[in-house]
């Protein structure tokens, strides 16, 4: 078997319906020097049997079966096993264009970048013909751009998910970057933000090369609504993200690098909007518990339904802390009405 250039890591859990499409897209890659590390995270359906089938067909598939510990632990194990100089993640219900790896590798090598990022197709629910193209355009229409705060805090790059990206295995290992197993919300954002701390140049591919399937049952919203994620888990995750923002290394080379990372995190938190979406649908006591956690200073104003004057004070407090007010802006816009009116 050829020495792989790219390690493709795929965590697998309850995706029997879509798994073959994902694995077939790996087999169809125009670059043949890859290894695909598939981690069966204790999936109770037929996903494990499908993985074994593909592993028997092609030795480039490395199949690992383990007890269920969550997507972060599965991804970490995949990174530990990776033997190629470049890494990429693929979700097991998504798929790639046939030349995805070829384009990412070529762009990264030509620009001598630390990471390559491509645009994506977002497919709504199970309808593959209903999609939204999310472009990824560099500043000034250049094929690559230095990592700056301007590039990351605006709309030039895709969000901080871990898929649709190619990066150096050495960067992850040298800096001890891994997923936090106990983090059940925004584990992608936490990992990517730490990774961005160590990237000096990113190569941009405006063309969509990755197909993301939205609305899978393992989503954060569904986990909360179906009781698979407790309110305590959600609070703990919010605290982790908050402290990640507070602890962005001040020793990075230059003020611009630190601003770039904080800008990325601020934009991602404001853009995802799932904090408000989740809180609006939770029971009153659960919302009060989340807002009463230390992740949200002055949250008593929200629980008591004070006027927006108090909320402006709250926003000003967060804005003073390196501009993190953007994180709360989307949250406040979604929860102020339910709390002021007393509706559950």
C-alpha cells in the first residue's frame, strides 16, 4: 500500500442510512494516497457491519470498533492513529466531491499554507437536491491570504467546523491540540480556535468541495430536546467556551494574531445562534438554570424580566471584555421576549 498523504478521520454513530454514500465518496477520490480511519463509536445499528465490509474491500480503510464515548473521543483516537502528513475530518453522514482531496492538497502546497479551506454545500434534511451553497471567498480574491483579524472576523471564511478543511498533522501533535471529551456543545469551535492559534497562512478554495447534511438526529438541538444532553452538560459546555475565550494565549506573535483568534471565536459564537434557539425551547426551570450559571454574569436581569436598560448594561459588561458582547447579542435577541412575558 502506498504511503498515505492524507489521513481522513470519520467518527461513526447511527448513520446506517447515509454511511455508504460517505465511504463511496472517499473511494472515488482522484488522489489515491489516503488512509481512512473510521471509528465506530459503539453504534447500535448496522453501521459497524458496513464499515467491516468496506475495510475488507480496500486496505486503505482502517476500521476501529469501540464502546460509545462520543464524537470527541472518537476523533481523538483517529488523530492518534493517523500516519499521513495531512489531516481532514469528514462526518459520517456527509460526503466529498471526487477531487476534494486533490484540490485541497494542491492549494495547500502551492501557497505553503498551514491549512486549506473550501466552500461547502449545505443539504437540507434528507433532500440531496435541496441545498445552499456557502462560498468561501478570500480577501481581494486572492488564492491564499495571511491569517489576520480582518479575514477571520468578517465573512471571508467558512465557520469553525472541523470538516471542509485540510491541515498539517504535525501542527496538531506538536501543540497538543485535541478535542475535549466532556464538551458536548461547540466541540468543533473549541478545537478549530486552538488550531487557528498556530496557523500563519490559510489557502482558500471558493469552489464547494464538501457536502454537509443538515438536520441529522445527532445534532445539538435534538440531543437537548430528546434528553440526551442534560442542562448541566449544556452549562458546562458554555463555561468551557467562555474560558477558552478568556484564555486565548497572550504570548502569540503579535497583537494581530491574538485579535485574529478572538475575532474568529466571537464571530462563530454570534453566528451559530443555537444558544438562543435552545434556550427558547427549554422549560422555564432549565432556562433559569442555564442563565443562572457563572457563564452568564448578571443573568438575574433576564430571569426577573427587567427592562432592556439592564440588558444594555449586561451587554456593555461583556463588550468591555475584549468585545465578547457579540456572543450575547444573538442570545438576548432570542430570549428577552419569552422571559419578559413569562411564557415558558
